[in-house]
C-alpha cells in the first residue's frame, strides 16, 4: 500500500503537532509531503529535518532564514502561497491546521484540486461556507472534519441512509460556566485563559468563554452536513466525553464518545474509512460514573444567540461576525477592553453591516476588511 501523502498547513500549532504524533504512530501509512508555519520557523526546521518534506511555506522571517541556511531539494513558498501546496499533485490529504481566515484560499485551492481536506479551521467555512462547499461538490473533493464536534457528527452519520432530524453540538461550557454573570465584568484575560477541559490557543479559549466558538461551529455544521439552522442544537456537557450527537426522525440518537484528545479525530480523518490503534488509553465509562447535560444560557452568553442570528441572515454577515470577533478578542487579550465589551462591540458591528446576499469571494473579503475597521473604530473611540 502506498503511503498517504499529507500537506500539513499549520504544523507548529497544537493541531499540527498532534497530527505529526499521529504520523509517528503510523509511519508506514503516512508521508509528510508538505509543511507550513508562520512565525515558529525554528520548530519548523526541526520538523523539516525529521519528516523531509519537499515543499514548505513559511513567513517572511523564516523565508530569509532558510534562504541563508540551505535546505537542498526543498521548494520554499511564502505563507500567502499556501494554496499552491494544497493543490500539489503529490498531495493526497490536506490538513488545515492554520488559524483564522488565512485558511480560506488553501481550502478553496484544495477542493478545486479534488483533494481530501481535513479542516481543523472553522473560520474558512464560517465566512465562505457556501462557496467552499459548492466548489467541493463541483470538483468531487471530500471534506472530513478534524474539529472534534464535527468529526463526531460525521462519524454518527457514516453509513446512515436517513437524514438527521437534528444534530446536538456539545459544549464544555468553557471557563465561565459556573461563574455568575454579575462577576463577568471582573474577568481578566488570565481568568479566561484557564479553561477547565482543554489547552487551546488564547483566541479560541476566549471564544469558548463567550460561547462564540460554539456559534461558529453551528455555522460550520450547517455547511458540512447540509442542515438548516433549526436542526442544529447546542447542549452544554461539562465532561466533554460525548463530542456530539445525531438525532433521527424515529427519535433514535447516536452519539460519539471518546477521551478528550485531538489525536482521535485527526487519525480518523487521515485513515478514513479505516480505524487504527491510537496508542491512547481508552474511555472508562465506569470510572466516569455519570455524564451531565444542560441547555446553554443565552442571557448569560449572548454571543451564541448573535451567531445564530448572523448565520440565519447569511450572506456576508457571518464573515463580519468572525472578523469583528477576531479584532475584539485581540483587544481584550491585550487589556484594551473589558470582557463584557466583546459582545457589545461585535453586536454593534453586525447591526451596522449592509448584508450582501450570495456574495462573491471579493465581496466576502471586503466585508471582512470593513468589519475589522469598524471594530477598531469602536475599540479605540
């Protein structure tokens, strides 16, 4: 059997590092054909030496560094040309572990080349889901999500002839689940970054605290599984063992359970439709004892409701929601605004936007830029 050739875009972040752990567990099955990173070019250099990719994309500092430190036989690209790597003939699967909207163009190029794409990135589908899924259908590309909730839905739907009546996206509840709303005004970035279940990047941890992250996953699920927003429900599940569930018209509910380790959905995406040993400890349900579920409090976490509203109005509004949120979260992490201002500023930007229905890629990018500028005005006014 020929090894599966992987382009790993975002190789130095947590998803990228976990992807390489999966590769190490199955060296006979995988070959790293391409890597990309932005700032952490020293770690990238160690990865190049170990995995010997022929194609590497890196930020400006890294390009200058590698140019002066000779790596023969490797073609280097600036990170804004990651799309070239995603569409290479010698690549079978593109793992999108890049953060933010920068994944949009590589995602589009990969599906246009008919690749299997394993996205851990939400933003591309949030801002341009209709465009990406349309191109994927046109070019017969396959999308197998890595994000644990979307992977769970994908797995529950596998082999089913009936369409789901509902999907239940689970959320851990984030670091503020048991904090009273009256105390939110006192929350500092340090408080918010102490997530009870996951070790994630700062931005996604803040989005987990506001439940905006779950709102983005609602939009992502709509596009991935061709659902209406009325079919997508959010359920708070603090143990984070049930990664999501699918409910069918007869009332049956299928759930995907597993330990909280991203290597599980990553490996499933890379080996699909096979399942291989992971080397990880299995789930001990008797030790867990019980699993708990509750509805999200939309008054306490209004960002989730705002995401649903933006999603239903569609067009360029999800792109505006995402861009405004990025700017505001960055400002919070730098101590420039209070935690409660995250929702207030994003809501103002969303309400000010004139929606473009069925937008082109250019219109989406323009809406993204407009929202960032509008958010900055509000932050610094």
